[in-house]
C-alpha cells in the first residue's frame, strides 16, 4: 500500500514525484512513458532557467531528477491506467495489462493528447515542421512561411503567437468562417502577414527532411491546392486523458477535471494537475507548478493524518 499514487509522466507528475521524494512520502508513479508531450519538440525556449533545450533533453533531465528519489518513489513505466476505483479509504488503479496498484491518495497528472489531422505526413513530420504548441515553437519559425490549421480561438491565438516571427501565416479553416472570438479574429485579420483560407480540408503534409508544403482540398471548387510552407501548426483542440477517472471526478464540457485553487477536486482524496485539469493555460512551467501545489496539499493532509 502506497500513501500516494501519481498517474502521469509529464512535468506535473514528475514535479510532484520529486517533491514526494523530498517529503519522504511512499509514492508510486505510473506512466506509459516519462517526459510529457514536449518530448518531440526540437527546441524549447521557455523552460525557465534554460534558454534553449530540446524536448528530449528536457525529458531526460526530468527523469534523472525524479530517479534521484528512487528509494521513496517507485516509477512504473510502460503501463497505461484504464480505470481507478475507490475502495473504502483507498484507491485501486488497474492497468491495460491487468496490474493493480493501491494508494491512500491519488494525483491525476495524465495530461492530454492533441487532436490530430490524421493525414499523410503528419506523424512523419511531428517535430520536423509539424507543431502543436505555438507558444512553445513560434520562435523556431522566424522568417519562414507557415500554416495554421484551425478556425477557433486556438487557431487564431496561434496565428497571433506566430506574427512576430513568421514571414507569412496561412490560416486554414474547414468551415466557411472563423469561429474565434471577435477580438481575437479581428487581430488576426488586421495583419497583412495573414491570409485566411476557408472551406479548406487538409489532405497531406509533404517534405524532405523537414516540412516543405501542405496540400488542402478547396471544398468549394473541389481542387487540391499546394501551399509551400516550412511549418504546420495544428490547433484543432486537445483531448484530456481523463476517461479512466470520469466516475470519480467532475469533468467540464471539454473533459477536463474541475479543480479548485489547491488543485483539489470535488472528491475526497483526489487531486489533479497539468493539462488534464481545467487550468486556463497549458504550459510546462505551469504544469510543474500545479504538480508541486498538489503535492504540498497532499503532504499537509498526510501530516494531519486525514
């Protein structure tokens, strides 16, 4: 029996794990893989204290730090939790392989997964011109022509993030109009760098070592058009990895776990941190901070014997 079970392997989970180790909390951390979504990023320039680092290097650093506390924190990699059940005053997690783990408290830091276009070239060029975080990767496209896919707020905000860096931005909208809020939409349309292309359905992403072009179907004319671009930002939403705890927590309309300012959910003994919860901004630094916040609250509960 563990005092704490952490589910996840990104910055929120690992930050919580490090603090759990320092607080000598008997902890198990279960994840498919350590590192989080940013592991595929060629270069990260907003991880505080490190001006430039690759996603892979960041993941290695996080893992190394966590495993400094191997005596207190058992790390179980290669397991995907498919369900969590409450058992009187404990929680039992069941993995896809049928393994079971029990703990008094639960921290869900399972992150989210980006919605994908599902077109040829998207997977091949992930991290080689295809990106899913404009805040993280916009500076890498300085002076280049890029495309953004997505007509909602996320797509429009990605365009705004790119404007100080990119030479030009093509915004591809699947419907006949942008669905972003008026203020955000107007900011996009005001820039001479931006061209909005409506009724556009992405067909493929092409290139050599890196992205060189994007093909889309003009649905009005039924023609496939090629855009020469060096980057494609996919901003069609994200799916929180919350399905396995949906019976225990409150989810909002986006499937995010609803938490309070302490990252505590409306269910005794459960906390959530990082991209899986309903925090306003999804950033590595914020996720790490939320993981620490959750852990310190959990520690307070343990000290009080609750």
